[in-house]
C-alpha cells in the first residue's frame, strides 16, 4: 500500500510538470537564435523548426526552410510563443513563411533579395523597403528547393512542396 501511495505521489508530481507542456503545445512556437554581439535571427514558420548540431553548425530545419549558423557565432537559442514576439528590433533578422509567402524583416533598407533555384537561376528579386522588409510570393513557383540570399550576405534554403 505504501508503495502504491508513493507511486501515486510520483505520478501526481509528474502530472504537475506535464500539464504546462501540454498547454505550451497548443501555441505556435517560433525559434529565436541569439548570436554573440546581441543580434538575433527569428524563425516564424507554419511548423516548429527542429534544431540539430551538424559539424560546427547549428542547423535549423522545418518543412519549408533550412538554415545554418556557425556554432561559434551562437550564444543560445530559445523557443517562444509567436504571440510574445514584439515588432522587429534593431539587430533582429526575422524570417516568416506562411501561406506561400516569405517575409524577411530587419534588413537594411533597400537591401537586394534574390530567389534562385538550385541551379542558380534567378526566379525573382526585390529590394527591402524603407522599413527593411521584403516579401516574396511562392505561389507561382513549382515544387523544389530554392535559395533566398541577400546582398548583405544572409542566405537560407526554402522548400516548396
């Protein structure tokens, strides 16, 4: 009987710890990579990205995105609720993929953006607006892997299914 009570106590303790996890899964998470020097890269995606360590890189993978950061540049990474995100701050670079649209925020105004297929052919290009935001539509392209790159050296892969 004492064994059952102890076991019930452990299970009820576990239930207390598990309840917040269930509630957290109800929210849409975003990944925030905090870089040394105070800058961040935020990923707001339709699915929660998976973070792995590949060689000397922190690798970010989701259904529609793949990106890498050198581990030496990463201070930490966190997951947060999308609703908790404020406006894009200085030193933040935010990638949002939703409804066949890629939005990049936090760029230097007028930064050039190129959208290329895996063979390097430019499919679309644009410049960031005066607020440092750029939006590319994926609706006109076929399924495949694409590279989004900016003239200030940022790049990541987009997967269109």
